[in-house]
C-alpha cells in the first residue's frame, strides 16, 4: 500500500495531474541526460519542494514514468484501433474480439505476460457476460411466449382446460 503523504506519491501526482507536457518532456530529457541523480533530486526539491532522499527513489520514479508513458501510448493505440475497426464496420462482438486480440498481441510482443493474461481474462469475462445476456433474452422470450399462450387459452373459444380434456378423451378413443 502506498503512503499518500510520501514524497514519491506527491511527485507522481504532480506528474500525472499538474505538470504540463513541456515540463514532462524537460524532465524526460533530464532523466536521460548525464546529470547525476543527486543533482536531479536537488532540482526537484528546489522547483517543487519534493525531497527524494535516495537515488533509488529517483530510479523508481524514472521507471514509473516509462511505464506511465507506455500506458498512455496503449490507450491512444486502442482508441486508434477502435476508430479504425468501427470505420471498417465492425461492431459488438467482432469489435471486442479484435480489440482484445490486438491488445494481447501487443502485451506479448512487449513481454508483458501479466497484461496479456489480463487481456485474456477480460475477454473471458466479457464473453461470459454476453452468454448471460443471451440466456436472459431467451428466458424473456420464453416467458412472453407462455404469457401469450395463456392469454389465448383464456379467450373464449381458446384452449380451455375443458377443451383440452375433451381433445384428450377423443384421442384416447381412437
């Protein structure tokens, strides 16, 4: 569990919620530069009053930035994929299946097997939901059918219990 008051959490929230893209780009350049980690930590403290006391904290933050950038890229790619597939006319089950297939391929190509597993698990859950929805629709249609049959039987001249008994007697006589 993360500490909401930790310096690392403050830095992540600043990065995610407040820093304009130009500043993020500046910091990405600084993280990749030859500047020492103590220099970078000092600049973070001077600019944002965030005090990372150890180089390992800065290294962990830099890895988090890489992951965060990758996640944002994935969101953009999924939105692009969705627009492309919808333009091709895919909808519903076909659209979902193709999006999950592409997401799984990306995860496996990156070597992120946890993400690949999550994509497959999500696909299975959505598939089960679809089955449950179809099952419910079938039950609703059956109930409507039985209601209509009951209404027809209750109408004059319809299939009343007496008429059914008479038909049964007639059939037994043959």
